[in-house]
């Protein structure tokens, strides 16, 4: 499991949710392309619309270009509910430094590794 983060630009903040989710996939795959190109992999998302979006009959403009870019990769999109993403959510939320935040240790104490998976207690 890996985690990638990028702040949205001002125009990107105005995108609809589905377009932002697709942008996140595109940027993540570009970031990790050296590991992913030529390999089969599973892409898990809590945004169900991404499954059908990639099978869209006549995409246009930016979405069409993004879908074309994604066709370079060999992957399967799997939908998982947001509640099932506790392990990746935990990795994406950096706790405060202890000197800045008294409850920093409490945030880490609420996590555990179980069978090689980072989970919330």
C-alpha cells in the first residue's frame, strides 16, 4: 500500500467530486508510474463513479485525455466503502509534533498493525 498527496490548485478546487477523484487517480499513477507501468494492479477507491467513468462511451476534453492516459496502465478498479479505508486514511493523516500538539501520542496509540495491515483500534 502506498500513499500520495497533492494540494489542489485554485481551478482544481472548483472541479466536481468525480473529476477531483479522477484527477487524484491520474496524479497518483503518474507519481508511481515507474512501479506500475507494465504491471497488473488493483486500484481501490471509495468513489463508485470511477468504475463506470472509465467505461464512458464518448468522453470529451480533459476527462478524455485523462482516460487515454490511464489506458497505459493495466489495473482493475475496486470500490470499497469509505469506512473500509481506515488503513490508508491513517497513513494520509500526519499527526502533530508532540511539542505542538499534546494529543499527538494519542493519535498514534489509536493505531495498530494487524497481519501486516495498519488499522484503527
